[in-house]
């Protein structure tokens, strides 16, 4: 349907708040173009450089200082409580649980990645994203330990 935009849980099903916010961020440019009467184009995947997934890294020693913690499980109603009502199954975090979960890192990329002219130009000119593979000794020790 023309002029209708959707995102978040109604498109993807139940997901995290971060994913819902991302859907809104992705929809905003399309809505803006639509309201201005401009052509709607597909999403341009932003240029990105990252080290890859943790299990893909060859030098695991690079992250030994980072404490590994599993994600907190969302409290849920017990199955016997679910069968007799229409209450929410996922109860959500307590305030303390939410604070602890928020302490975990959400991203390990460049801190200006979302406000970077170089990234904007690389995306505009469709420069392919590539994972960065570097050896630990590439940078001087004082920089190596501070670079994510």
C-alpha cells in the first residue's frame, strides 16, 4: 500500500528494543523521501569495517581483558500460568537487571561511525564493506591496547 510504512514487531515479530529503534532509523529516510515526493529507493547498506564475529577472530588474546558474560534471560510466566489467561508471557527486566544488561557493550566499532563523512561517501559510492584482518603487532603498544 502506497504511503504506509511499517517496522518493528509488526514486521519482524517480537524483537528487541534496539531492533525496533533500528527499524525506525531505517524507515525515516524513506518516509522523508516519500513526503518530499522523491523516488523511493532500496536501502543502501552502509559501508562498514569491523573485525568480524568473536568466533571468527584469530587472535583471541586481543580481548582477554573483556569479561565474558552471557546475556540475561528475560523473566517469563511459567507455562501453567500462561494457559489460563492472556497476560504477557515475557515479564521484562527489573530495573536492576536492565541496568546490568545495559552495562554490556552494544558495539565495538568506530565511535563516530554514525556521523562520519568518510562512511557516508563510501556508502554513496558503493565501496564494498570488508572485515579488517590485522596482526596484533601492527600498531604501537600504546595504541594497540586502546583500539577496539
